């Protein structure tokens, strides 16, 4: 474990709110993606993630390794998502039966955890792109706009949209190629 993580975990065990804030900043976005992939309700996903950090604060003494803390956060978030899906509110909202298989064990837990972390990293890199490239990627992938719609909205030609998109994708490929770690 690196020294910063060790220091943060020690500070958390000693009751440091700054350590909790540091951990919150590190894991909030991936956990939010993870929770929202399960419950498909952003406001409830945010509440679930907040509740998971409250539970972390209550159990802070038990963590010696960052990966233990991370597993705890994802497991707690998953369990809270399942509780939400079982709730009368969720059943009224979705008007579908939640299968027992999902409630017993979310089968793609690790896949969704990795997906959430990858999406978070991708979102951070998209926000670093030059303005035109960032806008094209956001409109294309997050708002599901067509090339013609993007061109009209950004007041550029279809060709400019293609060029900005291609440059953005190439930049993102280079960034993720340089990153160390198996997830990339």
C-alpha cells in the first residue's frame, strides 16, 4: 500500500473527517455510476452512495488496506441498491417484479464495479479535452445527438464534427494507453 493510502486509513481510524472527505472524493463518482447502473434512478443512487459513506464512517476501525475499504463500499452500495429495489417505492415506480436472482446476488457485481470506475476515469478525461472536442463527445455519447444535430447546435459543419470527434477519440486512446493498470 502506498504511504498516502496508509496515512489516510490511519487518519480515518482515528476519526479524521478530512480522511473521510478524501476517501469520499476518490470513490464517490465510481460508486454513483455503479449504483445508478443497478437502480437506474440518479437521486436515489446519490442517496445510496451517501448512506454507504455514513456506514463506512461507523465502521472505520476495521480497515487496514484500501482494497478492503473499497470492497466494503461497493458491497454496502450493492446491498443498499437491492434494499431499494425491494422497497415499495421502487416497486411502484418500476411496476415490474425484481427477479430473485438479482436480489440474492448481483451477478455482474465485479464487472459493474470495474465499469463504474472506468466510466469515471473516462468522464474525467473527456472534461480535459479541448472545448470543441469535449462538446462533440458529450453531445454524441451522453446526449445521443446525431452528427447533423451536433453540427447545428455547435454551428459547425458535419466535417468539423467528424474531425473533432476523431481527434477526441485519438486523444482518449493515447491517454488510456499510457495509464498503467489492467483496467485500461
